[in-house]
RNA sequence: GGGCUCAUGGUCUAGUGGUUAUGACGUCUCCCUCACACGGAGGAGGUCGCCGGUUCGAAUCCGGCUGAGCCCACCA
């Protein structure tokens, strides 16, 4: 068998890992803890490629830290609350929250969401994710919701959460309040309607442009710009609204753009965010033209009961018929929409629960500075969001499938009676209040029917993970967590709310590091959306190429950047697996017992030094969460230095009892496998188990020790590189001549002073290039000629600065045959335009030679300053 | 409108001041050499988006422009 069978092997090791429980977090271990505030995966069905990539990136960090001797906390977890599930369940069963009893509705949602958990867990396993099921949690479980409720009760006691009646974002389709973070915007073309308003007490008209004529009945005020002289006489007058005949005052306000529409704005309760500002500023009455379900109210008269869309159409028809609609034109509009159902949002004033955010902006920014961001530029996103906040966070939702708000309210006086902490988890729509009646007025207590925004749950994952309120000792040891991984789209939600909530409960940051990964795009670079139908399912990829190949793709994605899916990289990953596996096999054939470091030869020192450098660099990349760089560093070395050159050069040594080559093969192959183990856990485990198990001693490569530097020697690397280049040039020469690479050649002669430095490497050159004999000489018996002088810019520039260009121009004009020997003796003196002179030697100029001789059939090759004569 | 990221051979990509710009895929030639043909050796293929500036020297630093993606704001 000469092929690595990925799919088969992966299944085998996944099964073993499960048996061995190698991912288990040990709360009693003295080892340092590395804890990951893993994103609880939303139970919306199977994973798509973006999730697979994201979780792989997290797993890289987890596995790396485990091998560095950390006690890794990496929980398997799921997020089960919320609207997305509700929407899917409503579609599936054809229900709404209005026509289904609450408990039944919740049961259906819970059943639906939980039905995915087993399958999703299996998918994580197939990807090789090293999440620990012994510290499992899901956000809808009583043990988790209990913590959410307790944090709320504490904040309520401190006055940080409060109930208030303010206009909020409202989704008429989901019939619930939404936080600003849950509103997304999309471009839209709509009609701008020019409508005649009568000026009260005259026959004159004023034209007002509006996109929302259906709100005419809730028109409270008309505004013009104070800059606009042509409208100045209107200020202070009253206008009469069409259809409703209501008298409306005209005022001047800075916010009005005199050039848009007619420069006259009608302010309604409430059309958009600017209306909202005006409502606050002028303290306008909160007449409602639209109800919770997005239908027009009785305020609109005969339009009552119509949807916003129908009402708009009807009122436009009526205005047209009575000649009040002068004209319509298209206008671009950015409509706020519900993040999940995409229905346009309205602003409605409703009693809601709020959590104070405006008071804590500075603290959040300070906390954000304490956390180390990977990559650093992502911190700006959070800062921008915090600075742009204008309202407190609406935390109540008029939905069912989420954590209930643990309060009861008095029917008579409205007094709020919170649950006792000991009662939590509690559902006030089912459970009894802590007291039988209102302590103030004796009225009946009614359970709160609102639930929390689901970010109330997920924003305390760091508290839940660290046993906050469950085990003080563990909490002290585990908080703050080491790292929060997440994608950039939820910086303004998950990252922000987590910082806020954890700060409010502990006064400290929730984590030391935050790692932000980008999005995976479709192959053409457009975002994946189920509505476009370009979502990529990772399962067929896993089945065809294996998880390690898929993970190889994942680690070519630099942190924080969006990446189009490149199947080619997956295929390449599969090839790399095969290459590594064969390197392992080759090593296993040679190395049968654990070798000691002895009998090391020059080329061994060369590769060991390069290897040690790779250990150093790759480790630094891992520490900085730069997995793409770590992979490149290790792969380049493993494939194109170690396999292509070192292994080829030492094959002739493996037959004899050569200690040096055994030690080197053992050290480097094992080291490569270990360094790649976090990224490609299956194939590296296979290599380990097959070739190193009894030699290295750990049960699994994933709990083995990280490789160490053996030696670093610039001298050995330089010489080895030179040998490599000599051998390569001979190979290239064979290829050019059309010879097979294993063809024997008569003679290789290395000519030049530098050639003498290669003493000790003769056998490597001879064996690898199949030469019958090899000579090294300082001066050739043959005639040679200098053919070119090459300025070494990196030496000339820093030394001669602005004279550099002139020197290089002069060099180019010289006759190489004459100037070459002068350079070699260090006697080439040039006179510059300003009368000064400079002397150049080999540090500044490379002398290129060519053999010219008659008679003998010899080809010449040049490697740096060594001339190679080859006799076929 | 603001912010962030990006622009490099046909495609994807590395590269934050210094010899001839990296690698992969594809393509062409050669080689089944006893770890690997999912391999190896070699070749062809690039005005490093455009315009200025700084510098002895710019793919790299600065400014402007063009285009793409993401985030945010937003006009009734």
C-alpha cells in the first residue's frame, strides 16, 4: 500500500480518541489552563462550510495548546434559543404564536432544535474537532437559563435593568421588539409622493414629499429648514392634513435638508429614525397609525385593518382621485429589516425591559483594550459600534422560545415582583410567584410573558463556562477565560454584549484574547446565502477528500479575512497528507528504535538546523494564532527541503548502520508530524501510531510533547544550501540534456576557492548525482573567462548611498574580462563624476565566469562563485 | 457619507525598503530512481490596479484615484 486512505483512517482515529478521552478537561490538574469560550453552535440544522472552517480554526488553537502542556477547556456546546428556530417551526407546522398555545409552541421548537444536536455533534467529530463532551452545555437547558436569570435579577436589584416605555424597533411579522444590533438595512426603491397640504385660513397650498402617506393620520408636526428663506414665512403657520383635516404646526429644524423633496417634511409617529429623534425633541404625542402586527389602526379611519402596504396603496389612490397627489417619483431608500425574517421594521412605543448600556461605554472600550485582538484591526469594529450607540439595549422580546424574564407584575398597580434566586430556573407563565399577592396593594400577580433577547443568554457563556455562581473556587481559577473565538459579523453583538455583561457581573474582562475569523464565500467570491442557493455542504468534501484535507483549506484562510472557497486547496491538502504519510513510512522503514544523537554528518546538521528554525518560527505563528503561516512554514520545509532534498541525499546512507541519518530522520519526521498535528490531526496520528508509538511514548500524538529545537547553525545551513544548489544544478543539467536523473556521469569538478569549503560533503554530491568521480580545485586546469559583472545592490546601496547608481552604471560599461580579475583581487577602482574614487571587491560585485576550452567535451554550470565542470 | 480589508503571471496566493518577485493549480517537456506517479526534475508565462511623492533604491512607506468585499450611518 503506497497511498494514505484518509476516510478510513480518520474514522478509526476518531473512534480511538473518543475511547481514550484525550480531550477531557481535568479540573483537578495542576497544568496551566487554556480555556476557550467556544461559540455554542446554533441548532439550525447541519453545518455549512463556513462553520466547518470556523470551528477548525478554533480546534487548531485547542490542539496546539494541549500539546504545549495546557489543560484545555474546549466545551461542546449548542445555542438552542431564539427566533430562527421559531421561524422554521412556524413554517414547518404552519403555526404562528397567535394560534398556538404557548407551551405547545415551545415544545415544538424545543423538539425541532434538539433533533439536530446528535447529528451536529457527529459532524464535529467527523471534522476532527477536539471539543470536550464532559463540559457540554446548551443554552436552553434549565442549568444554563438559571444563570441568565440570576444575572438579570442582580442587575435589576442594582437598577441596571429597568422597565420603560420608549419607542423601539419592532418587527410586525415576528411581533416583537428588536435591538439595534438585530436590525439590518437593505436598499430599496420606493415612491416619493408629493402631496398638497392647505395652509390654514388661506386658499394656498404647500407641497410635502413623503414616502409614507399611510402615516398621514399620525402626522404631528411639519418642519422646514431654518436656512431656507423661501419657506421662512411658513414657520409658525398651521397646515391642514389632507383626508384627516387636522391642523398641524410648522416649525424650523436643522435636521431638514432644504434640497430634498420640497424642503418641507411631515413628522409622523413614527416613520423612521429621524421622526423618532423629533418625537423625543418636541415631546410629540405617540399616536399610533400602525399596530403590533403591522396593520393600520382606527386612527387611520377607513383604512383600519389594512396592512401597511395595502393602506399605502389605498391612500395614494384616494389622494390621486381628489387631486391632492401632485406627482410621484422614484427614490432610493434604505429600509431597516428584521435580521431573521427580513420584514421591514416599524417603530412602536411599547413597555419593554432595557439594560443600561449608555452608562458603560467608556468601561467597555477600556475592557476592549485589555483584550488582545487577533487580528488587531478588528478591535476598531467594536470601538466604532460602541461609539455609535444611542439607546440602551432592549432585552425583552415578545416571543416564546427563549429564557423567560423571571418577574411577575401586579395587575392593579404594576409593581414588579422578581423571582427569588433560589427559584431559578423559573417560568413565570407557569410557576408561582414567591409571594401570593402584590406586597404593595394586594393585587393579583401575573407572570411576565416576555422572554429575553437570546444574546442575554449567549453573552454570559464566559460566566457559565467558569462556574460563576456554581463553584467559587473554580470560578476564581478559571475566570477570565483564555480566548474567545468568533466571526467578525457578531462583534457588535456577541463580543460587545459579552464584554458588557461580564463586566457588569465581575468588573473584569471575560477573556485575555479574542480571535476573529472571516467568512467563507462561494467560489466566485460572493457570500453564501441559502436564498441564492450557493451554500456549500462540507460533508461531500469530507467524504471525498477527508477531514484533514478540508482542514488544510481552513488553515490557508488568514484570520479576519473573507475567503472564497478553493476546492484546489482541499485537493492539495489531500496530497500533502499522502506526502506526509509516505515520509512517515520511509522513516519507519529506517528507524526501528529510538536513536541517540551521534554520528551526525554535515548534511544532517544542515537539515536539523533548518528544522530547528522551523520549530522556532512555527511555534511563534501558533502563539499568534497565525495558522496559515504556520502551515506554510512547516509544509514548505517538510515537502521541499526535507523530502525533496534531504531524503534524496541520504537514501544511500540508510542501508548501512548510519546513526546520524537515523537520528535525523527520527527527529525531523516526528517533529513535522507533531507540528502539523493540530492542523491535520488524523494523518499525523496515523504516522505517529504506525512509526513512533513505542519510541516517543505518548498514547496519542495529541497528548505528546511539542518538538524542540535541536541545533541552529548558520554555517551548516549555508554550506548545506550550497550543496543543495550544486546538486540541483546538476539535475537541471541532466534534464536539459535529456538524461534520466539516475544516469551516471563521469566527472564533476568544482572550481573556485569556495569549492574547498565543501570538503566533507563529497559523498552526498557523488551519491545523489551518481558521479563516478568528483574533484575540488581552487583553480581550474581549464581556461576560463569572465563573462559578466553583477552589482550586488543590497551591498552597494547601503555603503555608497546616492553614489550607488553611478557606480552601477560605470560597472555596466566596463569590459568584464578585464575588470573581473581586478574585482577578485579587490583592486577595481572607479573614478566618479565628482572626482572621488571607490574601490570595489567581491562583496559588491559578483563575477560570473564561463569555461572556454578546446578539445574536451565539458559543460559548465555556475552556482554562486563556484564553477562546475561536468563531463558526461 | 464614514470605517476596515483587499487589488501581484490564465486562476488563486506569499511577500511591509535591498541580488533574477514566492508558491500552488493549470499548461508544456522529461523521468514509473528500491517513501510517494495524489510522485520527481525542468521550461514557458508577471509593466506587482492607476497617478503622484519620499528614498541611492518602492510590490513594500506616504498622498490621491479606480474597483471589490465587509461593517456602520443615512433624507422625510
